[in-house]
C-alpha cells in the first residue's frame, strides 16, 4: 500500500497519537473501527505518570507534614520525626501509578480490544495522515482515514541550562529520586515550581527558588501578593532574576544570577514551563499547521490545514490542564462519530488549582481582567479568618475573592487561596456554568454553620449591588 | 402601668428573649422601636458559647492530632507528644469566645443601641406579652407589643442520671475542664456525643460510649453502618444498652448497664439530646401553646395561640441547627417589619453536618425516605478511594451517596462521610436549592482534576437514568 509514494505497512480507520486523554477515545462506539494507538512512553500520559496525579500524592503527604509542624498554634505538640521518601516513591509509583499505566497498556494490547494495535516507538509524519513509528525494533509506516494528535507536551528547558551539561531534573524524574535531597534549587515560579517547592520544603528539604518574575504571576493581585510574601517566609526566593551561568561539582549544582549571587543545592529542578510536542512530529510532512510545536486547530478540534486530522490536549490547547484535555477529548470523540453534528471544544469557565501551600483555585476572570473587559463590577475579598471555621483553623492567610457583574448579577471570577481551595471553588464553577445570580446564591440556600463554605457565603453577601 | 392586673415596670415595642439568633433581629430598621433583650446567660447563646463554634475549634485540633497519628500510611513518621488542653481552653474561650460574648453584651448595653435595654435575669410570663425578669438584683416586670421567644434549648438529662447525684458534664461545661481527663464515658449516640468522642479520643483520652441504639441512627444506612464499624474500632462502644445504675467514687464515675456490665471513667459526659426551654417560661400564663417545652408556631413563626408572640430557633424548631435558627430569625425579622407581606420559615433543603471523624454532611432524603415517599430513584455510592484525590489521601472509608429522581433528574438527597464532607455538601445544597438537573450538573461544568470534588462528579455520573 502506498500513500503519496510512501510505502505503508498498514492502514487504519483511526490513528491516535498519545495515550493521555487520547486513550479514552476508543469506547464501544469504535469497536467496528480499526485503530492504531501510538505511545512511546508509559500509558496514561503526563497527568497519570509524571503530572497531576502523582504530584497530588506527594502534596497531600506534604500538607500533612506541614500541618503537623504548625500544630502548636492549635495546642498540639507534634513533630515529624522522619520522612520515608523511598516509601513514598514506592507507594506512589510501584504500588499505584506504574500498575495503572501497565494495566492500561495491557488492556489495549489484549483481547478485549481486538480492533486496536499498539505502536510503542516515536512517531513522525512522512506524508499526509501517514506516520512512521514502530513496534519494538520494527519500524512501521501506518496511515489512517482519521488521525488524532494527543501527544501532549514536555518540560521546556532554558538554553543556558540545556547547554550547560549540568545534571538537572524535571517533573518527569524528580518524584523518583532514590533519596530525598537535603537541598533543592527550583528554576521557575509557575504552578509546577510552586507545587514542588511546597512538597520539598514541607518534607524537610531546603528550597531555593529562582524566578524571572513574581511567583504565580498570573494570579489575581489580591492572591499573588500575599502568596509571594508567604513564599518569602518559607523559601529562599530569588525573584526577578535571570540565570547567567550554571555549574556543578561532586556535591552540588550552582546557579549564578544576573546580580552576581550564586545559589547552590544538592539537586536542581527545572520547571520553567512546557512546550507542546508538535515539533517532534514532522508535522509539515503531514500538511499540519503549527506554531512553536502547537498544532493549530479550529473550534471543533480539526487541524486548520490538514483534512481529517484532529488534535486535543497539550499539543494544541493553551490550557495545559488535564480536565481541559479530557473535555476536548470528549468533543473530538463526539465529532469523529457525528461529523454532521459537531460539538465545540468547551473552553468556557475553565477552572484551575495549584496544589501548593496555601492551596489556590480559581475560575473566570481576575479583577483586572474584568475591569479591562468593561464590566461594571462588584468585588469582595473575604478572609477565612473572619468566619467561624477559620477561627477553628486559626487561619491567618486564607481568602476568597469574588467578582460579579453589577448589572447582571453574574459571577465573573472566583479566586480562593487557603485550605480546601480546590474543593470550595467547585460550587462557584457550578454557579458560573449555570449562570446563577449571585444575589440568589447567597440567600436562597442554606449554608451549614459553622462549615468552611461560610467563607463563600460571606463573600457573596459582601458583594455590593447598591 | 398594668396589664391584666399585673404591675408593669416598663412597656416596649418589642421584647426578645434570648441572644442566640434572637440578638440579630435588631438592626437599623428597628432603631425607632423600644426593645428589651433578655439574656440570663452569656450573650450569643448555645452556638457561640457552648455549641457549634467552640466544638469546631476543639474538633479541628482533634482532626489534626488524629491525622498526625495516622500519617505513617503516607510515609510520614510523626507523633503527637502532648496536648496542651489548658492552652486550648484558653485559646478557644479566653481569647475568642468569651470576648465575643462580652463584646456582644457591651454593644447592646452601650450607646450604639440606645433604644435597647438589657435584662439579665431569668424570665417567665406573668400575663399575655408580659414577663417578669430583672436587672441584677432588681426584679422587673416588662411588657411589649411584640414578643420574640428565642430562648433556645438545654441538654436533656435522663432521670436516672439526674437523680443519682453523680457529677456529670454536658456540652455546657465539658470544654472548660481544667485538665484533660484520662478517660471519659459518653452517654448518647447522637451528633454531640460523636463530636466529643472524636475530640477526646483524638487528643488521647480513652473514650467509652453508651448508646441505646446505633450511633448516629438517623443517617442513611450506607453511612450509618460503616460509621458504626469505624466507631467500634476506635471507642469502647456499648450499643443498644440502657443504664440501670450510676455511681461515683473519688477516682471515677461508674455506669451499670442492663446487661450487667459496668463502664467506668474519670468523667462522664451526658449527650442524650436536648430539650426546648419553653417549660421554664410559664408559657401558659402568656397564653402560649407548647408541647414539652416546644412553643407551637405557624409557618410564619407566630404562636398558634397568643397574638403578637413569635418564636424561632431551638425553642420552637425541631431542627436544633444554628443555620436554621438564623434563617428563622431572618423570616421573623422580616415578618415583624412587613406584617402585610410575610415570609414563611424556610425549612426546605435543610442540610446538617456532624464534625466527628469521619466527618459527615447531608442534605435532603435518605434512600429509605426517598423510596417511602414514592420516588422512582437512582442511587450511587461513590468511594473517595476510587478518585485520584482519594488515592492521594490513601482514604479507605470516605463515601458520597447521591439519590436522584429518575423522572425529573432532581437531586433528592446527598450524603457524604469523609474528609471535607461539610465543604463538599455545599455544592449539592446549591444543586437542590436551584433545582438543577443532576444530568446537567455532571456534564455541563468543569471539575478540576484531580481535586476532591471528583468524588461528586463520579457519583453524579454513576446515577443511572436508563
């Protein structure tokens, strides 16, 4: 079989590149289709193997260690004697994550999905809808009527670090260190950097952070400023700095900053953003438009240039969030099956959480964005410490910030920083998704007294519609 | 001045009996009214002084102590060295609660509310809308055009204990013990009993529980059964037992059960329910109907027998919940000001939480109630342990149970047992209050991955409407 003068070993109805969200496409509705799934790494993609899921397992242990350390404010004299880092690695990966990844691969290779072939080598386009990949040592060229690109993203490594030859870690291997480092220098100030900073500091590692701007710089100002102050108290933070040199000796890695200071630590974590994997796929040979590795798609998930090519998740989406990738996957799955009645990629009211300390979660606009968008707004910043459950927590820093449109009563943005932020936000996601009027939300339902959601109740009541 | 041949010292527009929720009635709208507030105890009532608020402050410390003890499952070797019980008492009462109660009283006695007089002695009716009370040593008889009864409830003490002469504690004094007891026997299996059982056991006191039936017997079966199993592992539980004798020596209190066994402990806590305070007010002299101390009211909060007499909160409400008392207060406040346009007492979708361990929260019907009400239902019990955040928690017992009407898609009941139950429930209260269709709630909004509300998402997705 040939396609554009390339010799093709096998043709499929559908090729799916990547097994993060992409692997959820083939359900019973696809049983009559021949499908190739390509995965050069572990089944499950970034989220399962090196992202959201294992990080939360580390974060939760870190939360508890930190709470134990801070329990004297509550009248509890408690201490962390030791952290069993290898035990955590074992619990997270050997006993949980790796089994799921392996199970996922075995399922796709097994008898229950006889219509699916698995390819385990890197893939690149050699012609439209035609990819060269492989199975073990065997190179194979395969083509399909439809192709779904769901190959994700990878850590971006600044040139000065990549070219230094210095040993560094990323989210892909930092959680599998054989022992907990005494010190770590984290390059970056985004959510991955802040989650690992919390994890390591809480577990007893000395943490230095080097960031070009403020930490979590995209946050609403009322969260960003106190977050940065709290970070200064906890970590050795070098903010607004660029790196001029990186070196290494037997004991440690050293980073020289543009103000001449040198930051040294036993290990280095690079968390300076992510880059979509499209640049590794020879997309141009498939006729697929992209920008810096990000596949260009329309509102339905279709390549803007190549017919019957789709993309979802980090390779095409600016969100870099698993729940967005999953939602895009559901849209693309629907659209593959219902070309006459397609659904748009759902990009409204996208929430996010940062599982650092304090925990952060938000949905919708920041106050500044709401003003810039021309809304006549009302804003309330409610402290956890001013509701009864916050008293119980002896909480000093938690806040909920709500932003609503004065004319419509609609919620424009919700921002939480503090315990259970990622749980509290979900109610506000509902409010936004269903277009409820915040004046009714405040008063037309019960709020359990004295539970933590009274933070939200008081924030809602504090919105001024006069 | 006289009223029905009783000599009246002063007549008011409004008398409010009790300063729990009742104290929130006089706002600016009442500035032109003469008001008497009667409070024989501490300002703020049960919730502030001996109820929901201080208990949560003990519970949160207990939560943390228990989490520390159980942290080895997460790879953290931590321990509680000691509990500073007097420090907790000081923090909760001297530094917080007592200051608020005192501030509340000073405010009402002060210049900012010149239209309000405070009476600080026990009150009882001597004629319709006429009460005998006092200020310090001075007895006063006062009357009013309108009377609001908000005098709450008190612990119910079984006769066998009351008559034994044995020293016992209730929620009113147990939190102010000068030192933490080595052992405690708790009489009762309701929410107050279960909150204190958790507090004391977590802080290191040996806890025995004597209950006539199952613990938290009103819970949905799918929560009640595992809760009772967990309680058996943690406490010395004597279930389905009546008390036949109570005695005391210098060291301990001993309780003899109807099976002959004897349960002894350093202190005894009686938490066998609450009784409304109407029986202490000579209501019949005010022409006010009541049953076992509970004032009979109509849907607007008016006495069913006495004109211009209102009641709210535990003295008249079967709910015994602060958020209900507050909601009833808002209705009565509105009705006092708007007699031509009254609001009903809001008794729909009333949620509750039990801040024990595991934490419990619920709203709406149990499965059994929904079936008995004739609904065609769909039910899903979702384990925390089957979502990613539950993996991070290494949670073994958490569940969310949702019950929906198959025909309407409306949520009939939501029941949570596990971490953050009282936060998770709030979103379901919103769903119920606004009549959202659970099929839309599951799919028409984002759920942050991997945050704890995925327990709810999966419970919703598990409801079967086929």
